[in-house]
C-alpha cells in the first residue's frame, strides 16, 4: 500500500512539472499597425513578456480579437482582405487552417447573404463556442445586439436579441452560466440618463439590471470563474479599471493611471484570473487584481491595442509527439479550464485494447471512461465533473502497456 501511495505522489509531481506545457501555450493576441504597406491594423501574437511577435495571418485586417474556449478559432472585428468597404464585420479565423469567414451576413431580398452596411463590433463566444454575440452600430437606427452561428458551413443564422428603440451594446457572454452582459439606457420601459450594465439569457429574455453607475463606462468582461466582471469607468475626469462581483456588487478600483486610447478599449483576464490586460496610450499593460501592480508589456513605436490573453492548445498549432511511442495520440481536452463538462480526444492507429482513466491531484484513479477494444480511428468522449471540486485533474490513455497523460483544470 505504501508503495502504491508513493508511486501516486511521484506521478503527481511529474505531472505538475509538465502541467503548463500540456495545458496549452498562453499567449497575448493584439491589434497593431505594424505593416507599412497597409493603413489598416492586423492581429499579432506574442509571449507574456512581449517578445517573439508574429503576425497571425496576412489575411486579417481588423482588431478586437476574442479566442474561442477550445483555443481553435479567433473571432475579430474586421474587413474583407482585400478591403472592399469601409464598414467592419465579424470574422472567424481557424487558427490551424487560417480559413477566414465573415459570419455577420444578412439575407437580402435576392435570397443571398451580404455583408451589412453597418459596423459590427465586439464579438463574444457562447460557452460551447457554437454562437457569437456582437453589436451592430448604425447611423440611422439604434445599436442592436445580434447572435450568429460561429460555424457557417451549414448555413447562416442571425437572431436579433434587442429589438428596441434605444441603443444596446453587447459586452461579454459569461463562460459558465451563459448570461449575456450588455449595456443600455433603456430598461422596463424606462430611459436612464446614463448607460448601465444588464444581463439577459441567450435568447434575449430574463433581463436583469446589475449596476447603477452615474458616469461613462465600457469594456465589461467576465473572469473565467465567472465570479468577477472587469470594466472601465469614468471618475475624477479620467477612465480607470474596476472590478465588481458578477451580481454587480462590491466595486473595486484596480488602476489609478488614467487609461486613454485612440482606437478601441478592451480588457481581458488571464486564465488564472489574477491579471487583467489592457492598452493605455496604445501600449499594452497587465494589472494584478490583488496587488494592483502594473507591468508594461510593449514599449515600441507602434500602436498596440485590444489585447487578450489566449491559450493556444497543441491541437491548434503543432501537436507534441512522444519520443517513446507514436502508435496513438492523446489530445488536450477542450474547453480547458472547464465547468462541468469537457471533451477528451484520442487517436489510435491499430486495433487495440484501450483504457482511458481520470485521476485526481494525488494521482489516484477517480473513474475509467473507456476500457475496451477499439478499431483504428479518432475518438471523442465527454467527461462530466459536476460532482468534483475545483482543481487540477489528469487523464491517462493506456494502450498495450504504453501510457500518455495530460492535465486539465476544473473551475467552479
């Protein structure tokens, strides 16, 4: 028994040492004017220290990126390339294949789908990555919130969530409970002097007021555990970053620098919900929400803005291959972090006896998801963690005595 416990503890230590590598590569994605041949911004990727800056795709013209929860696709506000119109639409880029699609199309009288004549901005992903909400700005009608399918391979689908006579703007889509955070001056047939934050269900119903702010604000975004909302708020003649509980209570000022921007303001939480990244005077900074320490990440001559933290999973870039065995592959689960459900994928080249098991942080088995003979191919299986507490867990694929293990993070 002592030997078994010791083995579990050694396995746990080894897994924790490789956790960050197996859990995906954390990057910063941001918009910048770095291409001297173009007057439009594009999207770039860099490490957390501001080094190794690379352009994501030469197809992209745009800003305001938002990464999908599985780390495989990037939504952004942009133009078709080559640019044929002034108005922006919502695009989705497949990070691996670099396929780029305009998804904010409407059906015209001719029965065909066309780009809108208005600017479509601020995309946010649904918890399962199937839909995106965004705001359509118009010079002639109120700003409205739309919901669209993120995958248009089976056709376009666009639903108007806010058919009212006053401006309403989408801010974020909560990653767990699926509430849409939005801003408006109009609620319960009443018009207020300032915009405030509200939530609604994914179909536009069950609206609830969160805040009673008296000044301008913007860029609201949920933390990954959905306990906090970060936003920009105007007080004492300047904007700064604040947080509040997701029910609108306990407002806390994070920065006192006076945040300024030339283009579009935005905020993004790190995956451990410890830091918030933002741009100030077109350079990128990160603020620790506990210590309130601010770190400057970029300091060059380019305009850099709308930064986000993004974990790019191995299946989205280059899948690491084992130096011991390649008869099978075990992929990173998605979404990750997850609550309460996630999907695990693996591939086998030959007909084999397969065992897929889940372990806790002590290295002891919780459950076995598969224990049977399987034909060659790629398999997906869902894991439900509703009866488990938050923390790091591990999943192990065993085939013919050979083992591959990856880690995953349950956040409740």
